[in-house]
C-alpha cells in the first residue's frame, strides 16, 4: 500500500493548527476567567505555594491542545522542508542500476524544477526545466506512485531506441564499451555489457543484456510539448517511457541529487559506503 506522506503531513499540520486556533478563540478564555476569579477571591486566604499550585491547575491546557501546540511547529517545518526543499526517497527496484542500487536512500531536490504546492502539485514558482541526462523523480502516466529514471527526451525531441542504440533527433548518443558483466534478472544472471554513455553532457553508466531482452514493438517517439521521455540506465530491465509514454510536466516531483545511505534488504545494518552525488 502506497502512503501519501505529503497528504498525511498536510492533514496533521491542519489538525494541530485548527486545535491551536480553537483554543485561542474559545477554550483559553474560560481558563483566564477562572484564574481572574480565583485571584479576586479564594487566593487571598491561601498560602503562596497553594496559590501557585491552584494557578497551575487552572491555567493547564487540555492534553490534546498541549500536544497539538507542541507538534504543530515541528510538523510544519517537516512539511515545508519535504514539500519545497529536500525529500528523501528509497530506491525500490533495479531499473536504474548501475547508477542507483536497490536499497539506496537518495535526496531529491524539490525546487530544482519549480516550487509546487504539496499534495496537488500545482507549480507556483518557475525555477528551471529538466535537462537531458538528469535523474528525475516523477509520477508516471499509468500509475499513481513515484518512479525514478533519467531524462532522455525533451519537448519536441524525436527519440529512437533500436538494436540497443539510443538516438536523439537522429543522432546516436555517444557510448563506450567498459566491460562484460553479468546482469541480474528475474530469471537469473545473464551475460551483459557495461557502457559509459554521455547525454546532455552527463556521463553515466548503462548496462545491457547480450540477449534480445525485452521486446518492444515501438522504437520511435516524438515528444509533445510539456512532456519528457524517461529511461532507466538498466536498459533491458526498466519499465519506462518506452512502455507507458512521456511524462507530463505537472507530474514532476524533483531532481535526484545524491545517495546518502544504502541498506540491503532484510535484517542488515545501513551503510554509508555508497554516499555520492548522482550523475
């Protein structure tokens, strides 16, 4: 089950804030009135410590109000940081291998492509557009969950992927052989090749299976305005725009900038050996 943490945070911040306002407008006044009546009457006949104890009792807020006021600023700060600045994500699949491994915890710059309102995602401030070669988090057209892939095609581009070669606007993308490898797949390890690819001035590694791999009937796409063509670096093991089409600009989440922690599945301690900037 996917949990929309932004929605949860918005609800919690709104609930705590509402309780705070409710207390300030309605609930606080009876407490102040009770303190005033006590000071004008019974307080005069009590010892100092008894007066202090009674005033503490009369001024004490209901527990739910006390917790709401305590949590509100913390939740608000988390909401602002997560919605507008930096948000952590965990890599759940191997579609971006070798750049990102399953179990990597990454940081996503939420303002790199514009400031958006939490939950609804409406852009309120333009900052910059995604560039070819950048790694981006987004919501794909076919499923309401976060995906992470590399930006391959910009609005107006013609993208072709055929015989394991990528073409952008008719020109083959530069790639150099690095080494022969074994590629982990659902049917076991298969022989493959590791390449160094350069697109948009960004040099990164991609891996391909020697065998035919996943067959796709379509090989060419023209990217409409306001859309971006996304592909995984694990080229033969990636569900991406080759299957479900380009990503609308309004479904962009942010730019992946760094790996800050890694944890292997299961009962394993986290490691910081993979900490690095993402390119």
